[in-house]
C-alpha cells in the first residue's frame, strides 16, 4: 500500500516531560477539585489537586529519604489501585523511571524484571509482600527499599506506607527534576515475546505525552469532563491501562472508577450505580457482555461506547452485544512499543466498519509490508509498520531485539498482520507468528474465532494450527466451549465444521476438526492465553486443557518452564487464583430492581 499518514488534524508534540504536560499546562478546562480517580468499593478518591500534591510529597520523600536521583527505577508490583497515579507521577517528579510489573508474577519472574530494569525501589501492597520480599532478595534489593501503597499498612512498621514517605528534614531544597522528554525514559513496561524472556520497552516522556494527545484527538471529540466517566479494570501494569486510562483520565478530567481486578458482576454493578459512560475492554469481556446470563440483571444503559483493544474483534461479536444490550462497540489498536494507541474507530463509524481497528491517529505514518519487506497495495495483506513520536526508544539491554524491531528510518515492525481498505480503515487480522499456514495459505485464527462465536451453540472458542502428517501441512482446529444444554458429540462437532465451511474460503475450513473443552484459559488481562515467554501456544494451550496425549506426541521438545511443568502434571486446567489484594468491602449502593442479592452478585466471577 502507499505509505499512509493520518487524515486527522496534526497534534503539537509536547516539548516538556510528563509532569509539565499534565500539571503545568495552561489550558486545563476543569477545576482542581474535580474528582479523577475513585475506588467504588471504599469511595476513597483523588481530585486533580490531590493527585498533584500527593505526588509532590512522595517525590520529595524519595529525594529526602531514599537519595533518589535522575534515572533511578521504581518497580510497581500491585493490582490496580487509586494510589498508583500519585506514586508513579511522584517518581517522575523526582526524576525516576517507573517499571510496572504483573502482580501475578512469581518471585523468580519478578526478580528477573527487577534485575534487568536495575530497579532500586519497590512499591507494592501488603498482600503482595511475601513475593516482593523474596524477589527483592533474589535481585539484591534491601528490604528497606520496599514501600507499601493501598488501603492496608504494615502493623509492624517495618515497611513504610507511601503516604508517610515525606520530606521531614525541614529543608526546602528539594525541587522537581527537569527531564529531557526525548531522551529520558518515563516507563519501562515489559513485553512478553513468543520466545525468550520478557523485554523492557523503553518509553520516553515524549512517547507518552504524544500518545495521550493522539487519544484525546479522537476521544475528546465525543467526551467531556462534566458528564463522562470511565471504568478501569484493565491492569495498570499494562500499557493499555497505563496510558489510555490513567493518563487520559487526568489530562481530560474524566472520573475513573478503579477496579483491582475484573469480575463481571461487579463490573456491571459499578457501571449501573455510577452511571459509567465509557469502558475500555478486551474481546473476552465483550463476549461475556454478549452471552453471560448475569449481565441481564444490571442496567448498563448509561454506557455510550465500549472500546475494545488488545486483540482483533470480529463483526459477529459486535453484533451479538448490540443485539442483546444495544451497546455500540468500537475498536482500537496499539502495542506496548507504540505507547500504545496507533488506531481507533471514530464513534460514528462503529457499525460501518465492524472488525476494523479504525483509522490512523494523528502524527503517525503507516504501511503494510510483504515478507520481502516490499510495500503491498491497498487491500492486500502484509505486516504493519508504524512511525511516529509515540514509537519507543528500543528494548532495554537488547541491542539485537531493537535492531530487529526498528528500521534505520524509524519504522517499528509491529509483527501484526492486516490490510487497509480503500476508505482508509485498517484491519488487523493476526500476529505474524500465530498465523496458521495451510499449504502456503495464511489462516488467521482470530478471524475464525470471531466467526465461530456467531454460532448459537458456541460459548467460547480458540483456534490453533495442528500439524497433519498425511497432508504435510498445518490445519486449523477449534477448541470449543459449548453453550449450556448443547451436547458435546460428534454430531455437534460436524454441524459446527459444516456451518463454518459455508462462511469462509476453502483454505480456512476446520480441517483439524473440533475438540470440546470446559474452559478457554485467559490471562490476567482477560485475553486468551496463546503464548508464554517460553512456550509455543500449541504446547501451552494443550497443557492448560490437560491434554497429556497431545503433549506426548509433540514433534518438538516440550519446554521446561515452570508454568508448563506445573500444568502438564494436572489432570485438568483450573483458573489460577487472582493476585492477592486487600479484602474489598461490598459495594454500597442500590442494585437494579432485577439484580441478584449481594452474596450472589459478589461470588460469581468472570
């Protein structure tokens, strides 16, 4: 395709760091006492002014008590919490770098990130202390560098709470550290690849501020600080929640209802009780909204728009949700390396280009490339390459990985496959490394999954490629969770195979057949588990579903990572427990007239 630039009005890329961009701007439209972050379980909240002032106090405390210097790294190891924004911007005030880590990590996994990032200090919650302490020990970090956040404090007073990390010296010499927005790293999230260990993604201040403006250029046309509220269950350790929710909320003045983790009844109840108008979601959550019976017990009519990201979403799923709830669903697209958002659908196009990732956001250039790294024409499939002020600086301590990801002229090779249509809409169909290759033809699993979810017999599905020795090629196979009352039989499997065959090209048919499972495993972000740092999807997926017979017949060595070793010894896969967090009180509000009582509503998870 011809190299494409955004048709949206250009943004003026900020020349200041994140702190100056958010807290020293002259065009802020809302008052300082506007509530931005609220905990719906406790009603604890932060106004704009409280976020700013708390962050300054914490930043001064880091300098006074921890000898904080420019470039020091603070690791955040916590579920979502309304203290997170103040802690991370306090770190930036002091000149530091924030490296958010998955709270579901084991001590070994967290220790790797601590060591690789060069973290100096850890901020966590009381319930996470055992893992944090062990990881700190493995990484050579003293326990006095562990700080707590959240509702619970340490009764032994061994670990300080961040609210008590203040400048108590009486001196006024501590000032904000001014940073170079193009050279100083702001965030160091870790991105899991299909091979090797997670990679530290170096995002400078300019990356994040420019992407915040890109998002605002799209969403700000439809939303305003007086009327709109967001709900935040997407993990703040993930770039999607970090930029699109935290930074956008404070920049635009939207009230943000923060959930420590996703569970469907509470998600619906918070929307109902707080009149949430916008929700950033992922495809499995959209599917739950379209099919889960508990959704009918709540009033979600305040929602003006759902925005789905993190994986492709098909027309069939969007249709299912709108038919049931009359809620529009649009899509966006991005990656950790692009801070993250590169594309989004205009609200008025949600039902005109279903399945599209939207249009290119301002300030960027994009093109689709063939395997030979030649630009492909409009309508043809290729790998998406992107260039813009939101594209990352590179991978930490990984020169080779950076060289493979970034071209000499600044384009990032996303690894995602798709195409652009004649109207300028972009479609992302799959990952380069997840495509099924059937006799040379490319079969995107996500496309087949989306179509299969349009079948009334199917509650959930994952499609993978399996090798057929007789044909000497990969073939698509579907692992299916059927709806209640549907028989798991050969007849049902044949009906599904035949049904899909009428809807796809010949090379996309389910030649690998159908296998019935009780559950499709999901990650902490509510995405389908398709890979881990050490395992191919095929190995991990079969491990999760307890299919030892498949493991025994693999023609490639079974990885020996801790996760796979644990799962392959289980008779069946069970959903892992969520990361520990402080007990949450029951939501105190009046339920929808048809809602279940509190005991049932809070015991049922997604």
